[in-house]
C-alpha cells in the first residue's frame, strides 16, 4: 500500500467533476504515467475515505468502475491491485488523452480571465519546469 496516501489522491470539492470521477482519473494518470504498475495495491476504501473525508461508497464506486474498465482487479485477501495487463492506453496518445480534460478546463478559465494565449503558455511552461 502506498505510504503517502494524501499525496496519492486529492480531491477538489468545488469541482464540476464528481469525487468518484476525480479518483478514477487520478488512478488512470498514475498507471499511465508509470507511478503505479501491475500488481501495485490501491489503498483500501476505508483508508481513502478517511484520508479525504469522503463517503466510503464514493471510493467504492470509483474502484468498482476501474475494475469494470479492467485497469484494476480485486484479489482475494489482498484488495484492489493494478491489473497485470491494464486495458488502459499507456502510449503517448493515451497519456495525452488523460491530460486533455484538465487542459480544456485550464483553457476555459484562461479565456474567462481574458488572458493572452502566449501569457498562458509561458506560465504553463514555467510551471512544467518548476515541477521537474
């Protein structure tokens, strides 16, 4: 089980995306980006619910949908694990597709703030370099 649960998952309560969808998207990104690999255990529903102060049914719904998707699998006595052969696209195009909704939201906010595209791109480039 990952030891830094609060850093593994985070939620944005005021987001238009429901909490279960935020969790699903985060697991997808962690797998696509290689931070989680086949056989890695997801934290228990109870641990995630307590750490994020959300209803356990919300976490359970996210895990169930990830299981149906084939990204994770339930292993008896071990809990939820990243599937041995996740059916998620892990190539560059798949990772780009996972990032696209976030960038679309950021672009929408930039337009609402009437920011110049060059300014937004410069800020994004600066943020990318900061994180490295």
